C-alpha cells in the first residue's frame, strides 16, 4: 500500500508534504501533485503519496544532470542555492554520503547512484532522525513510476 505522511503533525515539512526533497512550488505538472488550491503549504509542493514526491525529486535531479550538472557541487548548488541553505555544508554532507568528492564528475547516472543521491538529499532536508520514515521500498516504488530509463540519460554538451 502506498505510503503517505500528508499533513501529519510533528514531522518535518518534507515528510508532512510527501515531498521529502522539499521541492518549491512551481507550475510543473508533477504526477501526484496536489493542486495549489487544495495544498496546505504555500511555499512547497505537496503530493498525494510519498512515492510521487520522491519521483519528483528524482526527475528534478535527472533534469539538472541532463543539463550538465554532473558533480555533487553543481547538482546541489542548483538544488539548494546559498540564499536558502548552507550550500557548502549541504554539498559536503551529500558527498560524504555518496563516498565521492564534491567535484568528481559523474559520468553516468545509474539507478543506484540516483537512489543514494536522493537519500542523501532527504537526510539533509528532513534530518537523520527521520531516515527510517522512508525505506528502500519507497525509493523503489518511486523508481517504478519514474518513467525514465536510467541507462539512456545523456548529458547535454557544455557550451
């Protein structure tokens, strides 16, 4: 059965919104997105189920990767800009979780790397105390509805 923490008090915002990556509200028509008129969060996306929020995070990362952000530093700088985050600490935390340097070029974005990257982001966004709220099964559920063949992800050439 799909998991949902929607509007559950006492949880971090990312979990309460089924948006563990804390994606800001946009006009993107994410699958499973709660329409703005029904959303209880004026700043961040809300999703009907956790798997849709994880899926949106994955699609966002894939999009940035395709556009040429091929290091943790580039990906996190895009995802968590300094005007909202301690981006340097965020980069360092994700790099440590992934076991690679912040400026190591990621040549191919595999399913395993995508999951590890998402887990590292979710840990920073929601806190390590809430790691057990999202399981490998939840990430696998998101991958199942992702609609992207990770073997075909190609980066655009830098200009």
